[in-house]
C-alpha cells in the first residue's frame, strides 16, 4: 500500500498529462464503438441505443440477401488490390530509374514535382479529373480525337471506371513511394556495385542482384503494412468521382454504407455492414503489423 | 576506375531523362491546365481551345469567385478550423506523447495507456455510430464537430514520442536535479528541442484540416457552415443546388461554369502550394525520425 502511494506521488503528473488526450479518444473513438450494438438492433433514433429492439443477426442476414452484396465486396477488393500492386510496382520502377540520374538537383526537382499531388484533396483532384476526362470538352478526349478515337466517357463507363480509379490513385500517390524507395537505394553500399561489376554483372544484372535485394526490407515493410488496406478502396476518391450509372463497377463498401446509413437512414443495417468491414480490417491490420514486426522488425511504438 | 560510358549506356541515360521529364510533366500538367483555364475567357474554355496557356487572358473568373460571399465565407471557415484545430491538436499531441515516451520504470502504466491509444488505429466504431455520437453531443453545425474528432492523431503522437525518446536522457536528469517537475521538463527541455518534429506534425495537421471535406458534409446541416472543401464538393463536383433558394440558382450556375470551377479549384489549392516547399523538406526528416528507434 505504502509503495503504491509512493509511486502515485512520483507519477501523478504523467497521469494528469494523459487526461485530456484520453478524454478526447474516449469520447470520439470509444463511445462510438458502443454504437456497434446498433448492428444487432432495429435502431429507432427516438428510442436510442438502449430503447431500440434487438433483432440478433437479422441485419447481417438482410445484407446476405441484398442483391448487390457480392458485387460490392468484389469491387472493393478488386480496386484495392489493384491499387496496392500498382502502388508497389510503379514507385519501385521510377525510383530505380531516378537513381540512375547522376545530378543531385535533378533527383530533387523530380521528387518535388511528383510528390505535389499527394497534398491536394480528392475534392480538388476530382474537380480537375472531371474537367480533363469530360467526353465533350475534356483535353484528354480532344487529344485522343487527333488519333481518330471517339470520345470515351471515362467516368461514366463501367469498363473504364475501376482502372481510372487505379491510375489516378497511382498518379496522386506514387511520389511518396518513390521518395521512400529512393532513400533505400541511396543507402546501398557502393562497394556492392563495384563487386558485382568485377564479377561481370552489367547494369541489368546489378539491378536484379544488388538494387532489388537492397530495397527488399522496405518493400516487404510497405507490402505488409498495405495488407490492412485490402478493404480500403478509397472512399474520398470514389465518392467524388462516381455516379449512379457506374455503381455496378464503382460501388464499394464505404460508399454503400454512406448511402444506406446517411442518405436512407437505415442506421442498424449500415452499422452492420460497417462492422463487418471493421472486423475484417482489424484482422488484416493486426496480421500486417505482426508480419511487419516479424519480417522487417518494424514496431509502431 | 573511370571509363567513358558505352553508346548503349549513353542512349539509355538520355531516354531515361526524357522519360522522367515526361512523368513529372504528367504530374503537373493537370494543375497547369486548370490554371490556364481559370485565366481564359469563358467562351475559349467552353470551346476547348485552352491547353497549357490561357487563351484570351482575363481575371474575370477570379473576380467572380471572390465576389461571391458564399465562397469567401467558406474560405474563412476553413481558415478558422485550420487555426483552432492545429492549435488544439498540437497542444494535445505534445502533452500526450510525453508520458508515453517514458519507459516502464518511470511510468508503470505506460504500456496500458499506449495500447488504449493504439487500439483506435486498429478498430473504430464506423461511420454511423460516430455520426450519432457527434449528433448527441450537440456538435452539429458547430466548429467543434470539425475540430474535436481530429484533435488526437495517434500517428502524430507516435511520431513525436519516438522523437522524445531519442533525446539525450542526461538533459532530463539534469533538469530533475535542478528540481524541475515533469511539466517544467516538458516545456523547458522537450518542447524547444523537438521543434523540427513539431513543425512536421503541425504542417501535416494543417494540411489535413484544410483538405478535409467529408466531416463538413456529415456534420453541417446548413451550407453556410461548410468549410471550403465541402462547399467545393457540393458546388463543383456534385453540382448539388437543392439547398439554394431560387434567386441563388443563377449565381450558382455562374459559379459552376468551367472557368469559375477552375478558379475555385486553384484558389483552394493555393495555400497548399505555398506551404508545399516546407512540407517536402520536413517530410524527409519525418521519415527518418519515425523510423529511427532504439
């Protein structure tokens, strides 16, 4: 007892410092978690969380019977996985090419230019994309017109929409990856290249046997951390670019939850769908952190 | 050993340079295109004559945009949320990271607290429960709805606590011996020494606040409370004029023509372009800081 009071006397300022931060996450993160109960209720706003009737797994059964559910899950994973793969491949390639430039200022300028779109919101970038991709007046379709290609409605055509999402996402985000991989390449010991050259390895062989292995730890890290994003297809981007005609190829879990919950006020049902996503994501993120720790010795704190 | 590069090697280097220049052009082209449209006359833009340089140069679109009280007010709300939000967020991050940076001998419950924070990265209540919580707190249509939920960013806390941990322990011991308590040590030793890390997290918080739009759409029932990005979302992208009275519809149609849309996008991107050079410099440091651990 005595030792506890002694510890308290020494440590109370530390507890006090954590108090405001804790208050904020309890109110804005933990209290909403209790709202998960809604997933098992026929939630009626007037009756609240405690007064609404429980209906067991009924909301989840409704979801399983929902005609588009398979398509929504497919779209989510399809777009997300394509983004993860392209988001790995493109920056690695560009970083290797960039590393071949000998002048430092060129590398720096390039990094500065390609990293810029990362800081603009999807609202602004969507405004820009809608303008550029417009079938009637967009500059891209004008360009294609010179080659005799008829205007393509990129954002209104189910065959195009998912790929436009992947390409524009890579366009926005590859600068970040490029900087990370270039940093890894710069850290490779130059004697490794010399040794490879003495062994008769050309540039291509050096890329395969010196550069890629040198980047491997960071590649593994980025890949494992991305596992947690398998159900994040990019709400901000898709919400700002999709429209009813492309729901078939564009509707993802997050946009579906928004339309069901906020627009149609089916709170219980939307919470159930969101919960399903949160639980699966929780498993994926936990696995990814464990893998990142095992494979790349990465710790979050 | 220095050898004259072979012909193949030189050809590769030239192609590589051209290719990379082309890639960086592709990254900037959309932004330059929008800028060119915003300074062109409405008829030239509508006819699709504008590529990367203004046609029939005019600032009419900008006069139009800044002449609209709706746009200016939304801009003001965004500035407000950036200032209030960043100040609150930095204050909380500084005091939260300090106890969590202690080892278990100095602070027994450190790991328990750390997990309470980290768990919120792994799992969340989801859109609807969060929305209903904010609503039941009576924060709808107030600045609080935009500022409070973003007040603690656990990633920033982690970044800062890793930085704190790498500061020399002797400094803290010295201030202890001089009789300083935890609060004095934090303000007089830790904060001044971690200015680079604070600048990084501060800039990222500012950009996060400036760019965020979805919270405004969820929590603001009245369009006059929209921050700029939310306002642009409804006017430029969704062209959703339902909330307007009929005499305002004409005004909104003006705001949504091609040159005005371009001008509004560019004005909203401008503050980011201003802070971007700083962001980029700090970011590289940020990666290094976040990754160095003991």
